[in-house]
């Protein structure tokens, strides 16, 4: 897990480790290139797509992305709760501790082994792709040659929310955004040794 100061905006936005931006860049640049095509098509042929479909799809897409993020955050919070279920009182009786630790491990296994359903992940990705890669053609008449920039930013925003959902889908492991399990285990070990030796 990455330690950071939430008040230091500059450090947060310029840090690459733990960011999903490197994984988004190819998709965002492709969206920007489509923005260039859309701007050229508008400039030379007044070709555009009516924005009404994007208005309707955008609301549904926003809800889907929020639901996905909430589901993944709920899983992460569950994981944090499972890691913190052992209190000092419970540590006094080792048999109870073993039971609680087994329950915590079982809960963590359940979190790890219960993926987001494929149909849900596929549906979100299809609509994000459809929305992002057709949006430049709906904005080219209003944005002109700023369409590539707007399309790139749109792709970063929407693909980013989905990629963050993927990132927090598995909170265990050694990735930069995973839970600090080694630090938690070290604290648990120190606390257990202190209780046993007292």
C-alpha cells in the first residue's frame, strides 16, 4: 500500500507508482486520435453524430461505474474489517484467537475468490468503449480542433474509473495499491508476543 499525505495534491498527482494512468494511456491516446478524425470529418464534411444517444447512455454509464466502484470499495472495506477483527481482549485467550484468525482468513479467502461477475465487467467495458470512442463525433462541431484533447481527457476519466475498480478488486498481494498485509502481520506478531510474554 502506498503511504501518502492526502493534503499534498502536487505529490499525489505527479506520482507514477500506484497510478492507473500508464495502463490508460494507449486507450486515451486512441480516443484522442479518434477526436482528431472527428474534428477533420467535421471540418471537411460537416460529419457529426447527434449527441442525444450519448446523453442517455452517459447517465446509465455513470451509474454503472459508480455501482462498480462502490462494490469494489465494499470488498476492500470488508478486507480491512477482516484484518482488524482481532482485538487485545481476544488475544488473551489463544484458542479464541486461532478461531478468530481462521474466520478472518476465511473471510479474506472469500473476498479474494469472489470475482466481479464477468457479465458485469464486460458490460461496463463495452459501454465505456462505445461511449468514449463515439463521443468525439458528437462533440466535434462544438469543439472543433479541441476535440482530440477533450476526447483524451474523457477517455482518461472514464477508463480510469473502471481501471481503479479493477485495481481494488483484489486487495491482497504485493501491488502498490494492495493492503499493507506485511505491516499488519508484523503488528499482530508484536502484539501477540507482548501478550504471551506478559
